[in-house]
């Protein structure tokens, strides 16, 4: 177990849980503007992203498919005195939730390309093309994003930005890149998604 | 797990809502208990205050068995005999 300080909060990292990294910080920065009532975090890992804005939320539902990650997140909310706002669930993306509206939805999913086809490490592998989680997220998002709500997620330029934006468009929503950081071989972006505003006559 | 979570949970398999809650241990939150889906007969354990709502193929069989054994006396017969998966 390691321990670090992320955006003013104490964060412990359990064995086997994805530690706060560049992509985590990129999403934290993108979320800095604006508060929200009810939020949903998917692929929450240590919970560091949600924790960074938990002060500004009424409640946050945090999900991860890995039971150790959810336990880790709960521990971090307790350590920072914010567990009263947290509802933690072990589950696969939106699947354990009934259709409802969140003001804010965010996710830092596993998106690394994994062309080997071998057993996948769920904490980082995005499957072939890295889109295993991203595609399912975009497909399900419409049923959970409030009318005025916004969703933010991280992906790599290698996953195909246009592919995501086209898919978002196809689901009747609007996506745009709101932040970007470049590395040697790839870039990381945060994509923001909103419902398409009603057409004016 | 807080009781308010019941308002937003659905069965991950058949999407039935609401789920039925049986509490085994409760202090500030529900520490141990079970969520029952009356739609498809599945059950989901609440372990250390966290509901585990995974699809069948991702469930931890050993953990499920331990959970059923630990709370055998409090788990409805229907779950022990006919509960899925």
C-alpha cells in the first residue's frame, strides 16, 4: 500500500489498484470548474478524482468493477472525512444503476491498447484498440446524463478521438476535447459530453 | 451502504428495480446484508458496507460461498435453494 497527497487530499493506494497518474491529474484539472449536485464516477479506482471535488458535491456514486478498488475508494473518503457523501458500489459501468439523471458523470477508464489478446489486466487494458470501455460508456451515457449535465472522460489519442466524437454524435449528444497533454508517442485528452441542445426554429 | 442507495440500484442482469434489502449487520451504515432481485431471482452480497453487483461471469465464487455460509441462518431459503447464479 502506498500513500500520497493528491490535490489536497490524502490518498492511499491498495495493491493492484491503478495509482493516481498523469491521466488522473488531467481529469482532476478538467473538473475543477463548476460544482454539481449529484455525481457519478465510473472506473473510480482509488477514488482520487471524485475525492478532489467531493467538497463541491451533494453526493457522489462511485463504481468500479474491481472490489478492491471500491474498498480502496471508500477508505480514502473515510480518511478525508467525506464518506457521508459517498455511495460506493462494485459493478460493471452503468449496469447496476436504474435509469436516472446525474448532473456530472466522469471516468478515467483503462484505455491502453492491448493487442496481445491474452488475459487482460483490467486496471489498464482497454482491449484491442483501447476502446473496450469507452464504447460501452458512450452507448450507455445518454440514459444517465441529466438534461443540463455534463460528462467528462479521459482517453488516449491512440484510441481515436474522432471515433469517440462521431459515436457521441450518433447517440444524440455533443462532444468536444476540453484538455490535452502530449507525450512522446501519444496524447491524452479529456472529452466533455453534453446533450445536444434543442434546435431553434 | 446507505439506505438511499436502494433508490438508484437495479439488477445488473434483468434491470429490475427496486431490489429487496435484508440487513444482517448495521451500525452507521448497513455493514453486511443481501440485495434480492425479485425479477430474476439473483442475489447480491453487501460486504464491508459495499454492495457487490457484478454480472455472473465476474462474481467471485469463493467469496459468494463464504458469504452464504457466514449468514446461512439469516438468508432466505429461496436464495439458498433456488437463488441465482
